[in-house]
């Protein structure tokens, strides 16, 4: 390549470099934060207090946009709520029904009802959310790579866009979201809810609690599976010991 052409290309590269840096910075996604969960590991269990605080956040904040179609109100007994509490929570929503004359009507919810959905259909959900349908949260944690830590990161990852990056109208900048432009506005902020157990509702605490609740919702049998797994392992260890002892006894006289 002739020298004049090489000089021209070098000049173009220098001119383009400042334009490419913000774009590259905008594309970078930092590693997920290091978060500790009570349910991690083979002996991990759900923190019932965190589950109840997380449900409070879902009920008061998330349920305005997100459904949980796979959960029934009666399932809340597993997180430590009493029958009276569950009945009161269910009765606080109106459930579509058909009256005695065959006309559409509404009635107070019961523990046997599914969690109340915020929108009657996807069209209504799109109209209320800038054309995006908020995902159902029943299995959300299992459907995202990174699981609960990814969900926690998204809830705490809202920040100002880097210099030179323009956020289109209706979108928000989130450093952990792929591409960084997300339709969902920041759902949580400090003191979004009032906890009754003395825990301070910081943004990080709220995100941790609601993610714990969402993990339980997606894996309600996790603790039972872990207990069964431990029993199976202990049984296999015992069976291995018995097998070895029998082998020693049967072949003891063989040289």
C-alpha cells in the first residue's frame, strides 16, 4: 500500500476513535455482583423472613406490571404466612367471575385463586408499557442465565448512561442488561416498602428479598429436593459400606 493511502487511513482511524470508544463502553457488560444467598449449596434453605419481605415487595411493587400465573394464594403458607393472612391477601383483589344471571362480574379472591394478573391480556399490557409485555415472574429466575444473581443485578443496575451514550425515549440504562437499554423503569428504590421486622429497606435489601421470593416461586420444592438428595447420598454411603463388608467376608478365605 502506498504511503499516501496509509497516511489517509491512519488519519481516518484517529478521527473515528473518539466515536467508537463510547459505543464500545456502552456494549461492555460488567461481571455479575457477588451475592450471598441462604438457599445456596446442598444444605441451603430459604430464609422465611426474607421470603415474606420479598412477597411484600412483589405485592406492593412488582404486581402492578408482572403476573405470577403459576402461583395460588394458598401456596403462601409455605413462606410462613398464616391462614388468616392468606385469606386477607386474597380477598384484597377482585377476581373475574360469572354471576347467577350469566353476566360477567367480580368477587373477592380466595386462597384457591391464582395470583391476580395486572392486565387482562397481552394487548392491554403492551398499551400500558410502551409496547413491551412484562414477563410473567413465576419462572423468571430459572429462565435467566445467572439465575437469582442476574435478577438482583438488574434490579440494582440502573445508572446514568456513560458520556456520549444516548438513551432513546421510553428506555432506561442498566449496566447489567444485555445492550444496556431496558424498557422497565427502575422498579425499586430505598424505602419502596415499609418492613415490619426492623430490617432497613435499602435498595440492595429490597432487591435481595424480592429475588429470594422469586427464587422460591420458581423452585418451591427446592428444600424438599435437597433433603431427599442428602438422604439418598447417606443411603448410598451406607450401602457401599455394607457391600464392602460382605465382599470382605465372602472372599476372606480366598488367597
